[in-house]
C-alpha cells in the first residue's frame, strides 16, 4: 500500500545547487521548468518543494548475507516507486544494513529520478478530452525487459502485471493496455515502464 512521503521544511533547507537556490527563491515553481531546462535534480529537497504530495510504494525488498570476522551481516536492498498520481513518477533503489534507512535512501534516490508524464486520451475507442491514459502507444526497455503501453478507453483500468500497475497507478495513469516481454526482474520492469512513459516526451505533441 502506498504511503505519504515525508518532506523537508523549506525554510530550514539550505540549497547546494543553482537549481535548488532558484527553487527556494521562487524563481522555479514547477518540476516541468527543470525538465525544460534539461537540468538534473541533485537535491531531493527540490522535489519536496515542487511536488509536496508524493506517495511511495515499495516494489521489492531483498536481503543479502555477508560473512565477516564478527559474524554474518545482513544488508537490505529496496526498490521503491514514488508519484503524486498527477503525472509525476520516480524510481529509486536504497541499500543499508537496516531496513528503515534502506527505505529512506530509496525514496531519496527516486526523488532524484523523477519523470513528468504527458497524459491524455489516445484511445481510438474513447476519444474523450480527459487525461486518464496516454496520448499514444509507447515502449520502454531496461536490460532484457521490454514494456509496451497502449492507450485504453475510460473505465478499463490498468491491464498489466503487478509491477506495471503499481508504477502506472502512482503516476496517475488510470486506463492502459500493457504487455511485458523478456526478464522478470522487478527493477527492470519498473524502469522499463517509466522509460516507456518518458519516451512519449521525446515526441512532438499533436497540434490542438
């Protein structure tokens, strides 16, 4: 189940990057402005300020054991997806000797890898004016995994496996046809889904 993402207090935040300073000073007010500038997000606090209503969904928790002189040590690896259900989504990975820090690191990593989605209704079965799906068919790849997304009519819901549904749901997409081919690695499936969403941004929007 998705949980609310904790955010930093804007007043106590001391930006370390040029983009961060512009966000705190109010010169940048939307995440899309950063995307258009082509600038990376180095500070998770930038996302806290611009997208304060994010939710986080843990996709997978792995544990590994390492034998040291003091005995066996367990390390946690967490894959998390975050989004505001309004067209923004990010994927992150966190590692730590304890679960809670691993979860926090994954969320911070996801904030640095946010994507803005161009939503709409590209379904020939629907052709409505609501932004409930995607504008066109798209495909994304990560490793050996390929995810294909096709616009669906309103009311269909999210047709896909659990990982794809969680990524799309937290991003704000409500209706979609999807298919997944290749490897079943959870991170690769989630990353391929986000790559497919991001690939729509590379296309020129259709004229109104």
